[in-house]
């Protein structure tokens, strides 16, 4: 049969922890500030129509359903690229 390359499960899991788990503070901080800006913009727009009461619901739905996965994916991609770059340059 054909020889298959070795699978280093421990190294794969270590990279998943390094890239995924350790990037949670960055993703959380980004989501927090994005939610704040979104709340301000929705409040300013809804203020004209007396719809200030629905601002929290709209922000929660928008961030969790629409923006959350996009922001998390972008931040994890950036962090993964940085980790790969710095390991390649032997800076850390």
C-alpha cells in the first residue's frame, strides 16, 4: 500500500490551543468595542423615531448572529498568521 505521512496529534492540539484559546481575549475585546460602536449608531438612528428601547436587542442580535462569527474568524486568521510569521522568523 501507500505510505501515509505521520500525524502529530499532540502538536496539532497544541497549535489549536495556541491559536484558538489564546486568541479569545483579543476576539472578545474586538467584539465589545464593535458592539459599543454599533449601539451608538443604532441609538442615534433610532432616536429620531423614538426607538431607543430596542437598541439592546438589535445590538445583541446583530453582534451574535451577523458580526460575531465574521469578527472571530478575521481575528483568529490574523493571529494565526502572526504566530506562523513569528515562528518562521524565529522571533519567539
